[in-house]
C-alpha cells in the first residue's frame, strides 16, 4: 500500500502533444511504463466527429508499424481490419495488368483505414487509468526551460499545463518544433516537392471490388502516376500524384475525361465519367512536404517524434511506419537507460536521426521508381535477379524493398547494404555477360558458321537488348 502511494507521488507527467497516429500510440507506450500521460489534441474527438479530416483515407501498414502495434497488444485488432496487398499491379496504357510481387510468397503490406486506426489507438490509450485525452486543446506556446505549455480552446479560453516531459507528435507543421527553430545548432530543412496529390473513389461494381483487391494498383506514367488501395467497403481510393502545373491545366470536366482517356483509359469506366468530372474539382490538389531536422530533443524536457520530427513524402509507404517505429526505439532506450530523460533524449537523437534521414531520402527516390522505373524492362529484369538471388542466398542478398518493408533493419543500414549489393550484382551481371561473350566468340572461332544465316538472329537479339535498356 505504502509502496503504491510512493509510486503515485513520484509519477512523472508526460504530455503528448498531438493525438494523431503517432501521438495516440505513444500515449500507450508511456502509459504502459506507468507515467501520468496527458494527450493534448487540437481537433475534437474523431470518434464522435461526423466528418474526419485526414491526409489520406487509407495507408499501407508494414512490418515496422505492425511490430510497434504488437508491443501494445494492438497488432491483431488492426491487421484483422486490413486488406493484404501481395504485389504492385502495373496498369499499362493499353490496360494490360502485370503484377510485381513485393517480396517472397506470403509477404504482403496491408491497406488500413487511417480514421479507424486513429480511433482504435485513442480507445486503447484511454483504457490505461493513468491516461487522459484532452481534445480541443491547441498548443499555442511552450517553454523549453520550465515545460509550461499554453493551450487554447475553440471557445477562446486558454489554460496552462506543466509536464516533466513534452513529446511533440503534432505532425509536419509542429507547433512544438517552432521552439527548436529559435535555438542555436538546430538543423532544419523543409522541401515541398513540385507534385501534389488528389484522392478519387472507385466504387464497387455489383457489390464487389472493381479491380483485384490483393494488390496496390499503379498506373506509372513517368512524370506522374495514379495508385489505388482497396478499402473494407469494397471501394478503392485512387490517388493521383502529378506536378501542380499539370493539375492546374485541367479546368473543365471534359478536360478531365480527355486527360484520363490519354493516360488512364481503363480507370474511366471503373471510377465513372460523372464522378470523375465532379470529384476532380471537389478539393484542390494537396501539397507534399519533406522535413528533416536534428537534434530531436531539447535537454531533458522535450522530444519530437513522427512527422513532427521527420515528415517524408508518401512514396515508400513508410511515414506512419517510421513514426510508429520511433515509439519502439524510444521505449527500448528508456529501458536501457532506466527512464533517465537526461540520458534517454540525447541517445534517442543519436540513434534515430540517421535512420529517419535515410528513409526521407529513400521516399524521394521511390517516387521516381514508382512512376518511371517500373516501366523499364531493365528494372523488372533486375527485380527478378534480386529476388532469385535472395531465394538462393537469403542472408547475403536482400532486396531493398524487403529490408525496408518486411524487416526492422535500420533504415540507414538498409541503404548502405543496398548500395553494396547493387555494386556486386551489377559487376556479376557484367562479368557473366563478358564471360558469355568470350565463350561465344571462342566457340564461333572453333566452329565458324555460315555468316549469311546469322545476320537475322543477331539483329533480333540486338533489338531485344536495346528494348531491355530503354524505359
Ligand atoms: C497522401 C499520403 C499518403 C500516405 N500514405 C502512407 C502510407 O501508406 N504508409 C505510411 O506509413 N505513411 C503514409 N503517409 C504518412 C502518414 O500519414 C504520416 O506519417 C502519419 O500520419 C504521421 O503521424 P503523426 O501522428 O506523426 O502526424 P499526424 O497524423 O499529422 O498527427 C498530428 C496530430 O497533431 C494534431 N496537432 C497539430 N497541431 C497541433 C497543436 N498545435 N496542438 C495540438 N494538437 C495538434 C493534429 O490535429 C493531428 O491529430 C501518407 C501521407 C500522405 C500525405
């Protein structure tokens, strides 16, 4: 009894600012450790709200995110409401569909509903008696010296709250991060890519999915692309990624249809002409920002996680997964360093910054891969080579996508290994090709053929090689 009273008086207050995906999960991690957790969220409770504003309707959940959910007992609940996607399904201009698997048989990513995931995490956080959720609390200002935060509410009132540790999970435009910007030796960069995104809905046909649901559908068109992820209600959410100036060139319903006829003709009957004409103009295209910063902490008072620390472009499907993994990494360091904030916070910065910066760069790279490289026969050939080598030597050669999506290999180590593997495989292919050429020349010299008969097949072979190299 006495011991538990002592624990009560000693209990430190952790304020999690932002009750989005990462904030809600983080609340569970801190509550599990016994801290008094106060979550402050700008929006009203999304479990009660009629309209939930979010940045995308669905998200791809993969290994890192699943591991983070597992540690708070949430994995099964979320996975059971997700739709497995085993491969990318590439749609050519002619409407031909070709799958490119994500990994080995049985490996898949999951399409999950963003709003449902957020609601489930908030409900889970609330099951801990030492957690309070404070909605309609917008952080206006805070002091890194005292830990005093000022919140404003929609009725104009404000209140002040003190905490031992402030965890900034308030997203890409973090109010917490603003204090960091005023301090010396804080590195910060923010890049808007010239592309925006727009979401369109593909309804079910006769109560069934309009396309095969076990895939992430991609229409790669080199400088832009459309993707589609399945939802539980049998719709697909299609996201069109395109340079803003291209979006702006389309100003009438007929121009939308003309554009789709040119680039996504197979999607027109599936989305519907009227829906396309209407939905294209419902909301303007949204911007995408990449934010990198360092350090992630101020003294023993404040730490940034999730998009507040590293907003990344969405092309590797890793923003939320990386944010969820932040929670695991922080928790592991808390364990190693006995929850001593003055040691934990700098160690977290040291460990996590290189990984988050690596996935930010990879996400930028993957945009080119998704919209352009997947059209190249050489790229598809190399994917097959990587997969075969992975099957033969599973510990030596691991495709980059596998390391990022299906393992918890540190992001920066995955990038280093990828560069090394690429060098080795390309050299191997070159040596193999050179060996085959020397062997062929030797055989030809030994048994000179009738040259006239060879010209046709040699020309065909050359054409094929050229076709492999051109995208
Ligand atoms: C189009 C698109 C597709 C994506 N697809 C994927 C995907 O497939 N897989 C994936 O892993 N990631 C994906 N992401 C990235 C993912 O959405 C983010 O990484 C994730 O939402 C980050 O969660 P967060 O909690 O850090 O930030 P957020 O989700 O932005 O949550 C921040 C919360 O803080 C609150 N807040 C903000 N300011 C204040 C304040 N001053 N006071 C109090 N509260 C405040 C906000 O209301 C919000 O609830 C995608 C992103 C986009 C844009």
